[in-house]
C-alpha cells in the first residue's frame, strides 16, 4: 500500500480454505513519495528496499493499492446506447474535467447500476497515471517481482467483501458485522476515511451499486469527520438508509471515529478488521497497528489470489 509518506506491505499465502498473513512491514519515507502529482522514483526505490528488507521477501508477484487520496475516482452517468469507442471517448472527456492530459491515464470502468427508464447506466471510473504504473512495475521488476494488479485502498477494501473466502463466513464469523437474520441482501455502507477525503460505496451481497467521494480538510476532528460522513450519506442515499450497516476503513478509521459516528448516526457502525478472518501470529497482529488501514491491501491481495467469483 503506497501512501504519500510511507509504504505498508504484507505477505500472504493460502487457499480457498485458509489465508495467512506471513509478514508485515511499515516504512516511512525519508522524503515524500508523491508530491504535486509527481512520484519520486528515488524515494520510492529506497523505501521499497527497506520494506522488502523487513519482509524477508519470498513473493515473486505483488499487488499495489494506492492511497485513495491520490487517485481520481468517480461515478458518472453514461448513455446505454454508446458504442465501445464512443464510451471510451466520453470517459476521457469526463476525466478531462478533473485532470490535465487525461490521455496520460489508464482508466478502469465498472458498471454500478442500470436505469432502463432513462436509457442510462452509472459507471465507476478510476484513473491512474500511466507513468506511476510504469515506475512501480520497473522498480518491482528490479527486485524480481512482477506487478499483477493495481487499484486504490478503498476499492481494495471493497474487494474484501467480494471474496468468496470472506463471504463464506456470512452466517458465523461475520455475525458481528451482518445481522444473520437478514444477511442475504444486507446493505453495507463501506466508508473509507482517508487523510484528505472520504470514499463511500454502497454494497448489496458484496456488490457495489453506488459510489461517491468527498474531500475533507486534513485538520478535521473525529466528530467533525463523522458529521461530514453522515451528511454525505443522508444527502445521497437517504432512500436506502433503512437497515444498512456502516463499515469504516482507512487511515483515520479508529475506534474514536466509530464511536463518534455511532453517537451521531444512531446506526450500526463497525471497523473493518481483516484479521478477524485471516490467520496471523499474535506477534504479527500486535505489530500491525491499524487493521482497518491495511484492509485495502489485503482485499486486493485476495483478488490477486483468484479467490473472487
């Protein structure tokens, strides 16, 4: 997981029956890894060396989850009748409203929802700078590691809920997260609380059908962030609020944040803790300070291990 000031990494192995976290590293960079949209190759290389030194590298492939704070993502309405070529042109046009030189980005799109009465669909757009991907791939190859996937921390956390390995716990270990009597069809509001913004996905049966992001001033206190999350949820998803469970993850997803959210929203709120479902030694669990922070990287790792439907 790459943040502007540090890298967090875990090594994972397993099968569809058991997943284990083997090692963990968190290294703060000696200088910013990303500043004003520019990724520093030298700082990144130095930080990678220290990360792999801590891990005792055994893996030959890696997935990279970039901090959601530094990657553009958004949900855009699209005409259902557009051809593939026209859709790609429209996506670049939309992206151009938010970034300079949209042609220098790699875009991932996913259909979130269909609106037949409007002949439209809602598409999730995530855009990565090509030069960032190229730099990460080359730096990893220099260390004999192939880059198998790249995404954001928020969508990595979302993948966590799409993993068949995790979903098989929906009637037992997940009972603290989902009410067993309504596990099928339960709505989850997955809220990524970053240093600079919040990302919200609404999921049903592990699949996202709505997404929104909101920039946050970095100085916000816990209760102010909670108020902002509640405001965004109510303003955008009031019609589906009944019966959902809110799950927090990310840099600023803490017990204090969860408690502030419960007090304000009067709804079910929990922190996403991946170690509830994965094997790890007690010593390793104690080293990992913030389970909700690493959930995005672990979710993306589950995806790469082909445990998703």
